[in-house]
C-alpha cells in the first residue's frame, strides 16, 4: 500500500479515536502525549487532520471555535492555574526533579551549540525534535512553577542555562530561516578545460569549493532539519555527483595527487550520504518522530580507519596542495578530537575496541601533524637593527662644510660630485 494511503488511513482512524475520546469527555491534549507510542501517533494524526480542515479538537466548546471556559473556582484545574501564576517561593534546596531537568537542558544545549558551529553530526531525524524539546523546556523552566523548585543558590546557574538555551534557539531559528541559494550547477570537466591551468584557476575546482561549503552547511544541520524541497534536493545531489566525477578528472590532469583525490572523494561520498538523510520540506508532517541514536564514536573509528592509508600516503608525498589538504583534514581532525575525549572512549564496551580506537587515533594524529607542519606558512621574522641616532642639524652642517673645504683643496674635482655637494650645502636645513 502506498505511503500516502497508509497516512490517510492512519489519520482517519485517529479522527475516529479523537471523536470517541471527545464524546466521553477525555483530555485530548493529554491523551496525545501520554501512553503507548502507537496511541500517541494515532491521536496526533487525527488531531493534525482535524486542524488541517479547520476544526479545533481541543480548547473548543460544542458551539464552535469559542475559547474554552475558565475552570471553576475550587476545582483542581483552577488550583493548578493559580500555582503557575503564584510568585516564586524559594525552597531550602533544589529538588531532584529540577536538577534532572537542568542537566538534561544542558546536555541538549551542548548539542545545539555544536550544531550552530557545524561541529556536531546530529542525526538529521533528531534535529527538529532536539530544537522543539529544548524550546518546550525553556518555556516551562521560565515559569515560577519550575523556578519554585530551585533554591536561591542554584537559581543563577539555572537561569544562565535557560537564557543560553533561548539565545541559541533564537540564533538557530534565524540561521534556518535563510533562503535557499545553491551555487551554480557545475559542468563535467574536460581535459581541454583543465590543460595548462593551475588548480585554483579551473572552473571545476571553483565549483567544488562552492558546493563543498554549501553542502557542508546542510550536512552539519546548519540549515535546519528540512533545508530544501524535493526539486532542490535532487538538483543538489546531482551537482555533487558531477563534482565527484570532476575530482577524478582533475587527478588525471595532474592537478593533485592520487592520495588527495582519494581523500576528497571519501569526504564527498560522506557528504552525499548525509545529505540524503535530510527530508525535504514536503515531508515535514508526513511521518511521526521516532527515537534515533546519537552519532557513535565507532563511526569516527571507521572513518579514520578508511582514511588512514591515504593519509599516510599523503604525509609521505613530495607535493602537497594547500587548498586540497585544508579541506580533507577538517573531518579527520574532528574525528581525532572526538576519540581524544574520555567520555567518547568510555562508550567502547570492550578493552580491545578501545585499544583499536586509540591506536587508529594516534596513527591518524601523527600523519595529520606531519601534513600540517608542511603546509603551515613560513613565518616572516623581523629583527631590530640598531641605528645610530641622527646628529643635530648644526653638526650635520659642520660636517658638510668640512667636506666642501676638502673638495676645494683637492687637485682634481669630479663635476657631478661637486654639484651634489653644493646642492646639499644650499639646502634650507643646513642654514644656521
């Protein structure tokens, strides 16, 4: 059965379930967020379909879209609303619940900040859920209902985490709202277009550089969980495939070595695979969120192990192209940094796995260091040369007068030297 038909059947079944719960007077918003996953997906699909046709299933009276009546005084709902609006009461110590919520917020905040910097490969299916859950936490933790569970001593720390998370979310929202402006589509590189040119002068390299930067932003999640529509996604993947073939053409033209071409190809393949994991804008509401795993350190080990032979070959080569090396070393050094952290190494269950990871990391680190040392620009050293202080004007004039007297006493004089000496003597600065 096609996916669209499955979604339609699920939505209709959800509408029936929503109608049943509405008749018996159940809290639909609470029911859609509690209980088994199948029930939550079913009710969410029903509520989404009702919202799409303009029917609000929550917070409405039987007469239409009028707002729900305020809870009567003395009821449990009225007491809860009053507790939310009540001024904050400082407890003697922070509750364990509040400590847990703050720790969870800080963990998500660390991922969001890395995502903002493009340094964290968060699973694309988890980006939207990560941002949404953090936004919900920020709204809830700003209320006195939560802050009343935080002591005065811990309140500055809690508020700092909340404010930091709100600022990161605001910056991410602005970053994700940027218009989609892909670079110009590349053309297949021919031997004639590469002959007699330096690497940075070729159109193939310029296209690779532009698509490398643009695709890297999408792969890192810096353009959001839905960075393109279906047409834009297909065009971007097609352009990257052309760039991937142009790498082989540039290698055949002798513009860079086989090791450099191999590392460029592996990085482009990884970028294409990751971009394929992002869903287009049309599928924003097509599926329910599913629990997904975070990126494992095992993936860093696998990437380093695949690149290590080429990296060592590149370190031993006589010629390095700075433009190529600086691109391929970024992902390698990121994996090395990941495997240098103790919290990452703790995830290896067996001692043999940890030893393998450390051995691969150290070998890659040594090769990368040798390459970095070769491409670091030579520093220009400036030395202070002692200079004798300038003589006063009277002493300079006296020295010139003595030189003129020697010229006058000489048997033979060179006319050019005499003219220059006379001009110096007549200069305004020599008048005493």
